[in-house]
C-alpha cells in the first residue's frame, strides 16, 4: 500500500512518517497541494492520503474536491489532517469528499485506528476490483481456449465492420471447424478433446495476423474475422492457417495426434451492410461446401461489388 503524506510543515510530515513507519506501507511526501496532485496523477498513485487542510497553494479540501471530480476509478482514501477541531469543520471536510478526519496534534493511537479502517476498506476495494476483472474476462473470453467468446466475437465484428467502412476495406468472416472432432472425443475422451481445442485455438491465434480476431463460436467451431483486400488474399491467408493446423502435433502424455480443419470464408464489401448473422450464415455455407468436397480445405465465397470480382468466387 502506498501512502502520501501532504503537509506544508515538515514537522507534521516527520511526525506522521514516524507514526506510520510501524505499518507495512510505502510512504511518499508532498509539501503542497500541487505537489500532491502530481503524485496522485502519476503512474503509481497513492491508495491512502493524509492531507493537511491549510496549505499555501491548494488547500487539502480543494485537492480532495478536485480528485473526487476528476478521477473516475481507483479513488484514494483521504484523511484530512488539521488543527481545526470544531464539528462544523469536520463535517465540511467530509462534505468535500474526505473519508475521515484527524485533528492536530496527531495522536498515535487515533492514527493507528484510522489507518486500520482505511486499510480494511482499501483491501476490500482491491479484492472487488480483482473479482470484477475476472468476471469481465469471463464475460468476453472463452474459458477453455482463452480466445474471445461468441458474444465478444459479435461485438468485435461490429467494430471491424465500422473500421472497414471508414477505410473502404473488404472484410472476411471465416467459420473454421476441426474435421472429425467427434472421433477425438469418442476415442480418447473429453480431456484429450479439450487439449485439442486449446492447441487448435492457439495455432489459429499464432498463425493469423495479430490484428485479426479469433473467437470460439461453439463446440469445435471457431470464427475468424479479418480485413482483406481480395478473395485471393483471403485464400492465401487461410491456406497458411490450414497448413499450420496440418503441421500441428498435439501431445497428450504418450499420445500424439494430428488434426485437419475445414475453412468456410465469406468476403464482403462493407457497404453491402450485412449483419453478423448473415455473414456467419454465408461463411457456414462455404464451410458446408468445404466439408462436402472432402474437408481439410479452404472455400472462399464473396459478394464483392467492385466489378472485378465475380459474385460467387469459389476456389
Ligand atoms: Mg498547513
């Protein structure tokens, strides 16, 4: 925990530092309100601030008001430290957004008690933040493979489509399916199946370009979203991915497995304004054709309206 002591008087800073030294925390000091703001806005802001009220540039309550107004999250816990001890003054400090109040001269027992309260609240906030991050991750990512889930894939498609419209760039949506995956599960069990899914997701992520999007659509079906210039470029890109899948050796203990995958690609000019569901449907049709023609292949279809490309371009 990082603690900021803000006071224009060095004696108060020294006293507080001395009292806080028994606690497990990193202490930094500021000699004015402006200096305190610098620390608060730095890359490693404090979790707890002991803030003098009266300072020559910005007062402690002014700094507190500012940080309550400007910082959206990760708000520090603020304890105003002042020789004012009237009830109205304490209430005033709290009304500006301070969390607590200590009067000068600072009493060690009081300080320790207030520090303990602050630490309990800061620790609870930190735990909440961490579990929120985990929940957020679960909301967007597929737990098994670590790639985006279907919902996030849908949202990413909207963002990509928007970008493609702006840049007048064609967009491809590709449905990829591991060939005969059911056999893997039936022959070796679901744990091996899970390893295959993980390795497969990994090779997809590693082989496509870093700005392309991989999501698990469901079961052994994955969806790739990639900007392309032409059907030819899409064919080359996914051919490269297909060969990488072919080359993959998946190990599970003494077991070594090889897999293949079928790719159904649909390329579209963004001005056509197809929905995510439409794109998935057309990619699915291309995938169906790839399966029908013997699997382990890439079928590209398109509705490019640039005059040069045929409406249905199958490889
Ligand atoms: Mg002062």
